[in-house]
């Protein structure tokens, strides 16, 4: 996600920080690199020019001397980049029932985004229901229902009704409807924002009385996001934006900055196809991740999507005692895969953005996990709790492999995973288990260790 831009910005700040003299040639070189990277990320040229002019003016200002000048320029660069990304505008729910309409053009990903958003709030204790009002697109309601069933979300759909307003009225009359804290409403899309679409959404708005009207649009439209957001905002009074497909395009910079210009406000970004691939958009944290400084708060939010508090407390106790079992190892790998794999979250951990991670921790390990679960069933309880027994008596490995219907190498692979995690606990990154994530205490410790020190240069 905008990796090249992040690397260029970091190189620019390092050049400024390490320079003995900030002469015109060095400043011009830094500005050229920044301009090239920002334009490749599809950031608006006028914004790029404004940023360049401000850096050049500050760098050549004779009134600011020495180290003070370096710090001033780095802070300026940081603040301006945060500014063009837009304001931090979290989506806040009201007390009582919240009704949120999601709208957008064809192919934006409204239906899958509704499921992701529903899951995001359900994991935070909200009682969520999804309502399918896209009566035009073939199989739209079926898709919503399938996503709901797969992710334990309640869905209201009517397969016979062809009118969106009538469908809503029928759903609203359901006895359980009033029990939900949050109603997420899927609406029809079009190839363009035509009069028919505007009229349908306006009519629905009068009936539904939404607390929020959110525009969903893909990152790959780049700077065109400004025009689309402005048109929807003018016609339908949108309150915010969710940007999808942030993982698959270099144009994400264009979409983010364009929304920042419209003041529409980006609530969330979707970063993949899995149900947990959605995150609240915080410009400061987003930039921090791009610069390789991590985003611990974002990582904590991802962990909350796949682990409950009791599970975290239980794991924390085992980590403190250094008593991981083989069952714990498998559960940790499962959790990591749900988050998106270690390769996807390493940029959120300070200092690990460019680190070389062992191949065993990268990528989906679903097939391995299935084998490992069969292996566990062939072990005695004592062997599961104390894997060292298998190393002392290799005959146990053969017995277990035969019972599980796997090769000896598969059993050894599980033991290797166990050893690797144990090594990380003893001497890895701040004694933390990278496969599972971090506890609340560990997060606070990491924030103190990395966040404050590394962000000092922007103050």
C-alpha cells in the first residue's frame, strides 16, 4: 500500500536529518524525489507543487539556523502530508439505533464492505443487522445473505419484492428489527450518478432517516475520487467515505488526497478481500506506517477482530510463564492468518517494516494447520504440553506421524514452528510473540519504546 511513496518520504527525512549543510542542491534533490513519488502515487499535482514550495521556502529561510532548521523542515513535511491526507474523522455511533446507508457506483464493493463493517462493529459488542435494498443487481441480495451467514451477521432481505422502499418498510415491521444497535443498508448502484439513482436514494433517505450516508468507492479511480465524492455530496449529502481496494493500486494516494480536498472525510479503508481487511482511517497513523514507524493502534484493532479479551488474557499468562503448548502454537498461526498473515501486519510493527521475516511466518498456512491438528490428535496430553519429549525420543515422532497419516517431516515442521516462537519469546522483538500479536500491556510498552522516541523528530 503506497510502499514506494513511504520509502521515498523516509529517505527524504533521513537526508535532511543527516545533512551537514542544507544547501540548494540538496534541497532540490529531495524535492525532486518527493515530487516523483507523490505523482506516481497519483497525488494531485497542485498539492505536490504547494508542498514543494513550502519545503523549499523553509529550507532556504536564513532566519532558521542549523539543527532547528532540519527539525522545522521535517515537521513541516510530516504536517503537510498529514494535511493533504485529510482530517481524522472517526465514525461515531449515537445512542439508540443507528441507520447507515452505503451507496456508490457499480463495482465499488458496497456489499462486501457492508459485511466487513458489520463484522467490525459486531466484534466491538454492537448488535448489527444488514439490510439488502439492492433490488436491481442480479444476486445482490443472495450475496449479502451468504456473507451474513458466513460471518454470523443478521440479514434482512426480501427476494420477492422488486421495490426498494417497500422492501425497507417490510423489514422495518419485523419484530426483532428494533433490537439492533446498528442497521447497515445496501443500496443499488449505477454506472454513473444518474437522476434515477439520485431519486431512489433520496426517497429511501426520507423513509429510513439515516444517521450516516456513506459513499463507497474504489482506490483505483485515483484523483477522479474528488469529482465522484463532490457529485455524491452535492446530490445526496454524504457524511463520509469508505475507500476499497487500497491493497491493489498505486492510485490510493490520489483517492485519499482527493477525498481530503472535498472534506468528505474517509471513515474506513478496505485493504483486502477477507472479512477482517478493513480498518479505520487515521491519517497520522497511516503516514506513520508508510514511514516504517509502525501503527500499533491499528495492529491492536486488527487483533481485536480475531481474539476476544479472555483469550488474550489466557495467552498473556502463558507468555509470561513461558509455557506455550503445541495447541497454543496452532491457535496463534490461525489468528495470524485471520489478520492477514505476518507479511501483511509487519509494517504495523515499529522497526519491522523492512525486516526479513522467516518464510515459515509468511503466507497462508491453512494446509499446514490442518495437518498439525491431525498430528495433535495422535499425541498424548503430556506430549502436547511438553514438545521437548519428542526431541529426546525420535521414536515418538514416527509413532505420531503414522497415527496422523502424515510424514515425519510434517511433525518436525510443527516442532520447528514451536521452537521459532519460543526463540522469539526469549530474545526476539521486545520478547513478543509476533505470530499472535500483542497484549494490551505489550502494546503500551511498544508505544513507549518506539512511538515516542521515533515521533520526537516531528515535534
